[in-house]
C-alpha cells in the first residue's frame, strides 16, 4: 500500500509540473481545470472519505464500503471536473485551428 502513495505523490508532482509549464506557455484555462481534476480533487476526495470513515468509527456506526451515496457523488464531481477540462482544451484547440489559413 505504501508504494501506491509514493507513486501517487510522484505522479502528482510530475503532472503538476507539466500542467504549470503548459499553462505558462499557452495561458489556456483548460490546463488549470485539468490540474484541479487530476491533482487537487483526488487529494480532497481522499480527505473527505477519511473524514467520513473517521466520523463513523467515532460514532460507532458500521463503516460502509463500496458504492455509497457519498462515494458515488465524489466520483461524479471528479468526472465532471475532467469533462470541463477536456471541453476547455477542445474549445481552445478549435478556436486556434480557425485562425489558421
């Protein structure tokens, strides 16, 4: 399990560097959305899930795993952020292609 966290941290740092570099070169807001969807949101999602599990343990309720409402809604938010990022990037590409002769 420790290897997962190491690779996630390594991926996050590398991807953040790439997104910042691409954003500085293009000033395209789609890269900011992509960074939010693929770097920031998984960290927020993990913190929310950890808080929910800790709350259930403290209140001595059973800890549910699998597809719960809160888990599913967190995945929907993450997928929505990714869709927004892709749409922004696609829109910018379409605008840039119209400028070409």
